[in-house]
C-alpha cells in the first residue's frame, strides 16, 4: 500500500489482472486514413535544416543543435548526439514528457546510434506563440478539431526528427528506433504505426490511452485539463480525441515494443497505460513499474532494471 495525500486513489481500484483486461475504445471509421494521409503530407514538408556543433558536456559524444521546419510552418529545435568512438549504425528519436526537455541525454540503452532529442512545438528549443510550454495548456491547443489539435503537430515533429537524422546520417535510413515516456510515450504510439522507418520502440508510462475512460478518472496531469473541459459540458471533445487515442493507434503497431506501465500513477491513470500495452498488435514485452509520476523509494531500482533489459533487447 503506497501512502499518499491525493484526494483520489492513483490505482483507481484496478488490480493487475484488471489492468491487463482493459481494451481500447471504438475508433472512427477514417482513423487509419486520417493518419496515413497526415503522414504522406508530413513527409513532403521541406525540412530546411540548420545545424551547428556546440560544446558537449560528455567526453564520448559530439553534440549538435539543429532546427527544422514542421507542420504548419512551426520551427522545431533539437539536440543531436553522435558517439565519438563508435560507428553510427542506427538512429534514435527520443521523445520527452509533458515537462519538455532542458538538455539531451547521453545514456540511452542503444549502442552505435545517433540520437535526436526534439522539443515539440512550444517547448524549450521550439518556442512558439500559439503553443504554450506547459502540459496543462498545450494539451488544450486546437482541441476543437482534429486538423488543428496540438498532438497532430507533435506527432509530425517526431516523424520529421527521424527525417532529419535520415538526411544528415543516410546510413541510418530505415534503421530508426524510438524511446519516449509519458507524453512522449503516448505521442510515440500515435506516431509509430504509419512510419515504416521505425524498427523497435520503448514506450514508458504512455499517456493518452483510452480517452473515454481517461475523462472519467481524476488525475493531476495534463489529463486534468481535458477532464475539466469535458465535465464543463464540452463532451464533443471526445469526437476529436478519438483520433488521438494511443490505445487505438497501438492496434496498428506491428514492430516490437517494450512498454513500462505503472500500477500507481496520479498523473497518467494506469488503466490508460495498460490499455496501450494490451492493444499492441506486434511482438511486445511488459515491465510493471510500482509507481510513476510519484517520488517513491524503489523507483530507482525499477529504472535500473528496465535499462538493463532494454540494453539486451535493443542489442538483439
């Protein structure tokens, strides 16, 4: 039993057996066509890449900052890390959570890889007047229509991050992996089915799974903003969010995926996380975290265990 002071139960009363039975909601008839057409349009966007090398804080990596054009003309900033002593054989797109990203990482569980760390529209390196850099507001931008919703642009930002690596490091073409957690886990699930360049993925505590259920479950994450909007009478929001349901998209993911899902999470309700895993159509593995988005003794052991597992899994 985890001690907490939330006014709700972050397990939501679900046992592990319950969590493994949560199924995805129905999808709109044009779900697949919507995303395939969006992908086709996105790949036609000229990237207009600008790249500059900057001082690296890690002795084993070169570090670059890049900028590129994305959906609706939004300029995206990212970091790229390149190993100094390993041949570059793979590319990795690394998604971030809804707190954004202040710096690149240098400890990903994939060897011989060039990694790109994009900041989606509105966050850190990608400031934009139409996209606030905090999750509670970002999640609401353009939510009135599927064509204008912020998550559509965020998906494209990650697709085109892969295109940037493909352009700069052509030896990695069609050899791309994805790592993303929370916001980045949910956006990753939306992104992966339609882009055949990606070969493996790790989705950590993925968000945006099963929106009809999410709006019924209290939370302290970005979902709280959507839930309040829904409860204020804007029930039509589900007509838009059905196109951005990570669990529905997971049904179209055929590549191998590892999911880490938590049984206790006050920000991303566990039923939604497990729904993403349950829905995956291809080879999949599950790591069960005791808690997420919550400071709990033992979390570091989960982190170490999943890293060791991912090192083996990506090396296979």
